[in-house]
């Protein structure tokens, strides 16, 4: 399994995220009924949003349609070892919510950190105390984390600087605190990251298109 960015970003609160989507959809429909989208300044703002979306779609299309040679993928793999090296991570998550307030959650995660640092087994602590249900059952196992993964910066910063066996300080993410422990590191085989590298190189080609276009319209 691979660590999911959305798990951190929404703070494990899927019902609230769904409710927000429904409310936004309802309010947008009401705005259309009242023709607010045809009035200034909203009309102009929506037109600009539409242009931005089209520009992004153009660049996305440029990326997905770009041809990437196998040799380029292999060269990237050889020259970007740190990007394809993965850390085997365990994590313990203590949520801030109805059951625990901010100070209580922080105090609890700090106490867990002390217990683990003094010799308590991380996996057993995660099973007993973690609020992240699925990984807690596995002793806090979160899978492989790589530098190129799309994760919140506090997560990558906390994990990627750890050596095997080291424990991170309590890290605030979303609606709670995490402790991370790196069990080991490995460089994934080329075939496991070929798709990821291909997408990275395609994104670089799209960025090159953007840079070339930008240079056509210099601002003096």
C-alpha cells in the first residue's frame, strides 16, 4: 500500500468533505437560477476562471500526449536515485476532534513518543493508540513513501530525513498528530516506477511548453 495524500488533507473526515461538496453544488445552482453568473464582477471572474481551466487543460494534454523514450526513463532512473528510493514507514495517528482537544492530542502523542523512545514497541503502541483504523491493525504500517510522492510537505519532511529505526517528532497533519518510524529503505525496481518516471518526464515537457509560451510574451 502507498500512503494516501487525501487521507492527511481531509483529516480522515470524509462525511464533512461530502457535505461540503453537496452544499457547494446547491449554492452554485441557486446562483445560476438568480443569474448571478451574468452580473459584474462575478461574470468577469468566472470568465477568467474558465480561461485558467482551459490553459491548464491544454498543458495537461501536452503532458499526456508527450512521447517519452524508454532510454530517457532509464537515464532518469539512474540519475535520480533519491527520487525512486522508498522508505518503509510505520505511523501512529492521534486525531483532534470530538474525543480529544488540541492540547490533549498533542500530550498523548508526546507521551507515545516517550514510551517508544524508551523501548516500547511501535507496532504495539500503534495497535493500541492509533486513530488510523486500517493501519493501526497492521501495527501502524503505512507502506512505501518516496520523495516524489504527492504528500503534504510536513509528512515528507518528517519521514524522508529519518534513518532506518529512527522516530520522528510529533508532526501536525490535518486534524491530528502523527508519529513516524522508518523501518528501512529500498530502491524500487525500474519496472515498478517506470510509469511514475514517465509521468514526471511528461510533466517536464509540459513545463517546457509553458516556459516557451511565456517567453513569447515578455513584459517590459
